[in-house]
C-alpha cells in the first residue's frame, strides 16, 4: 500500500493495523483493488498467496505495478509502451557508434547503450570517447554509478549478471531503461516546476526538517534516558572487590564516554528548538508544538531524573567499595606503616650515639642543636604512627586475623625500639647544651661585630654610590639643595670614623680571646663576610670621593646660574609680547563689530592696522632666538612666565589670520554692496541693526536675537517661514548667524535679482519665441566663451517640433538656479 501511494501519488484506504492473517489479507486486497481500479487486470493473483509468501505471485504483482505505473504511460508516436520506449532509445542513441538498440536484452550487454543515453542528455557526466566495446563490465558499472550518483536512478542491475548471461532479463532491462526515460523526458519541465515550487516551499521544507530533526533528537534522547535510568537504579551488591571495581569502572565509562555526547545532544536540541521558533515567528508561521511528552520541559524533567539516579548510584558504589576495602586494607595498612617506621628508625641509634660535638665550633654546635631539635620534632611526629601501628594490631587481633602472632611480634619490637630512641635522644641533648655554653662568649663578640659592621658597611657603600652618582638638575634651587645635602654628609664623617675604630676594636678583642684560651676556631665569623681589611679599604675610597663631588657641584652651580639668566631674559620679552597679542586680538574684535564710516574707509583703516601688526614681527623673531638658546641649554620650564614659544606662535598666527579674515569680510561686503546695488546708508543700517542685536558682542547673533532683529525690521512670519530663513542664513545648522550671512540675506530681500523665469524668457527672445534654441543662435547672440558654456551643458530638445541641433534652454535655466541638475 505504501509503494502504491508513493508511485501513484494518491492516497489509499486506511490500512488495518492488526498483526493477524485476516488483517494482512485485508490490506493486500486493498492494494489489489487499487491496482484493478487503474484498469489493470490481475490474473491468478490472490491476496492469500501474497500473504503466504508465494514468490512467483509476488514477483508477478510487482511486475504488474512496474508495467502500469512506470512503463505504460510511455508513448512515442502513438505506439505501445514497450515499442514507444524502444523507439525512444533508438532515436536517442542513433548518433553513437557501436550502439544498435533492437530489443531489451542482448542490445544492452556491452553497456554502451546506457552510456549513450546518459551522454546524450548529460554529456558532462561521461567521457564517451574513452569507452571501449570490448570492456562491457567497465561500461556497465560506469553507467550504473553515474545514474545512481547524479540522476537519482537506483542501481537495479548487476553488471556481472548482465555480462555473464546469454540473454539478460528483458523485464529488468526494460524497467531500468524506463527510469532513464522518466528522468530525461521530463527533466526540463520538472526543473521549471521544481524551481517554482522550491521558491514557495523552501521555507516550509527547512522548518519541517528542523521539526523532524527536533522530534528525532528528542525521541532518541528520551529513549536513551529511559534505558539508562534502570541501569543506574540497579543496587544489586557484589561479593568481591574486583566485581565492585568493575561496576565503578563501567560507571566512569558512562560518565566519560556515554554521557558527554548526550549532554551535547540536549544542548543542541534546545538550540534547534529556539532556532525553529525564531524562524517560524519571522516567517509568520504558527509556533512549533512538539509531540506530547517531547517538549523541552519534558526532556529537562527526564534529564533531572537521570542525574538524580546517577547521583544515588555513585554514592551506593562508593559505600560498597569502602565496605569491602576495610578488611583487606587493615592488614596491608599495618605492613606499610610498620615498614615505613622501620625504614625511618634505621641508623637513628648510631646517629644519637655520635660525639661529633666535641670538636665542633659554636656555629656547628648551634646547627647540631637545631638539627637535634628537628629530630625531636620528627620523633614526636612519629609517635602518632607508632600508636596507629599498635591500634591496627589490636583491631586485627579483635577480628581474628590469621597472622596475628607475627603482627604482635613485629609490633612489640617496634615499641621496644621506640623506648630506646627516646632515652638516647635525651642524653644527646644534654651533651650538646653543655658544649654550647663554652663557645657562647666568642660568639657574642662575633655577633656584635657583625651587627655593627653590616650597617657601617652599608653606609659606606651608600656613600660611595651617592658620591659617584650622576645628577641632573634644571634649576639653581635644585643644585643648591644638592650642595646643602653634601655639606651635611661631610659633617657626619668624624662620627663615622669613630664607629669604624670601635668595630675594629671588637675584632681585636676576639683575636685576644682565641690566643689566650686556645679555642678551636675552624673558620671566620659565621655572621658576616665583612673583614676589617674591607672596612678600611672602603673608608679610604670614601675620603677620596668627597673632594671630587665638591668640584662637580661647583661646576653645575655655575651652569644653572647661566640658565637662570636665559629664563629671565625670555620671560621678560614673552610677558610683553603675549599681552600685546591678546590686546590686538581684542581690538580687532571691537573694530569688526564697531565699524564707522564707509566700507572703503573701514578697509583702509584695517589695512593700516594690519601693517602696524606686521611691523611687530622683528620682536617675535628676537624671542625665537632667545627660545633657541633655551632649547640648546636643555631648559624645559620657566617660572618667570606663563607663556611658551608655542603659545606665542599660535597667538601670532591667529592675530595675522584674524586681521586678514576681517579685511576679507569688509571686501566681501563691498562686493555684495556693489553687486546688489545697496547704498552706504543701507549698509550702515544693516550694521547698526546687527550690532544692536548682537547682544553678546561675538560678531554673531543666536537664533532668538536674529528673530528679534527681523521683527524689528518689519517681518511678520510664522515658525515655518522663520525655519526657511534660518536654512538660508545658517545652512550648517550651527545655531548662529554671521554678519556676512545677514548681509547676503538682506541684500537678496532688498535688491532686484534675476530669476529662472526671467532667464528663460530672455532665452526665448533669442530663440525667436521657439521652445528650443540652436547652436548657431547661441554663437550669434552670446560671447564665444558663454555660448560654448551653454552648448556644453544644454540637453538636446526632445519636443515634437525639434530640429537637428535643437537645445532645451528651459531645463538649463532652472538648473542655473538650483531647481534641477545642471
């Protein structure tokens, strides 16, 4: 029934779901009835034989289905299905050498017929020129593989069977060839239809695939959880340690190998679900609702049960293993602790009986005492191990351990040896302490020498380092501070010499004691490596370095005095030039706002002012020279002025730029006045109005001041009109109106200017009242350069009355005034 639904594209009646023979016969009869409904006569084929597995009947029914649904529909020039299919094969393979299709058996044995059909429709899949008629196996396998891989035609035939059979099965060949017919005859139509359908169904297919993937992944994961939880809940105990350890190893394999991929699958499942819901929402599809029991929440609940079972199983495993380990572990623990203790005590008695302290120095005695104290600490630490050994032996006795006699004997030996070690330890400590007191007097002198020699040696090394250290100063105050510190250092030298003599006296006293009491001193002072010879040598070096430092400080003091003179010289000039530049900047600002007289008078006054500024340049150059001297002397700061050369340069450049810009603004006002025909009285009126409403005296009006200015001049406007005016005077939306923008706006408002309509009317006069103008007319009426300018930019006229060379002066006129693209 499924095969018939797939091959016919139709739905059959609902099948019986039972497993009894009557249900199976009913389903087969439904299939046979469907075949009969398609006009196929079924001779001697019954449902009972099919259900009973009659091979001949089953194969006969399959051939009937193939013949009806795969071959019967083939029609070429009104022939029967078989003849039509044969005729189609003959026509398609006619151009190919060594191919002669006459039937559906021996004509196909060499494989060239199959290859020719594929090459005829898909020449890129097979290199037909390389095929040989005497190699049928290669030809057949090539055709079958290509058909299966690229044409989606299943490999129905076996190459060896075809070659090894005198007459290949006609039905099998015919069925396989019909697949090529269906694949190729409708390829173009199918491709067009498929493309159309793909565009419509692409989103649904992708979403359905995601749904199928989610359902499958959810089912697989839930099934794995269902199988795993009973295994984790199995608490059947084992009698041997090996068996329990194997269970623990299986559980670790589960944790290490089996569970991580499932954790990844669970994560991927949630990602797929969220991705699917997002895609459905974006494509206006209803949200995806998984099958019952396969929601993400269901999977999370099942996963929680799995982890709970896993936790309980692990705890049970560990408790069982600990229970079985106890008895085996006690005996091994006794042996290990006894062996460790015996290894530790080996040689300890001989060490405690040594008399190495009789020839030792005080430092060696102290070292031996510390070593003995460490041994006593170690001995005390091992007390716990001895007690543990006795406790384990007692527990083994209580549990009737089979080897208790040997355990008891070994334990008794360990306890006896432990008591002996304690007695020897106390005896050796008393001997060491007596020897220590004999050498303490000499050691105290050594210690005092070391305590005083070390800081004195450090003081001398620090003094030598300071006396030889190079110094970098930038002011005379800094060199004076260094000189003061050096004088203070020289004042400490007499006290230092007294300390040196006292240290040497301690060393001499030690020498007297050694000679008087014949003490065995097998080495130098253990507390320091500083010798009297080193102290005397470094002291002599310090005394040599002091006069050299005096000379270096004197030379640097002279250099800093010279640098201070340079600073004062630069500061005096900079403190005059800096304020002068600031004053001139303020004067120019006032001049630009409070201009009187005609624009020409103002321009003349500004140029004279500019000349006076330029004449100040030599003083700037002189300051540059002083700055050069300061740089060469590596002077980086100057407390005599807040001005740097960079500040002066920037101020000077801003001053020159400001006067030049102010002059340029007046020149532009003259150009505007002359071009727009504005009288001097109007210009003065504009200036007076601007200055009045420039309340902050910055040379610019803000938005509110500009609105008040317009209202005072008689403008009555709403917000839209004011916004239009602001877009003209403030195109960059800075929120301010400059005087030049104000003049341009007022000149446009008061002057008679040309418009696009006026220019268009002028062109129409030149064209003799036509809607277009010719190149000859432009060259005749306009100067040559302006005529060529118009010709290069005017578009060809496209009206119904156009003539060769006609140009569109109307669009050109609007473009001149920005109403269209030029």
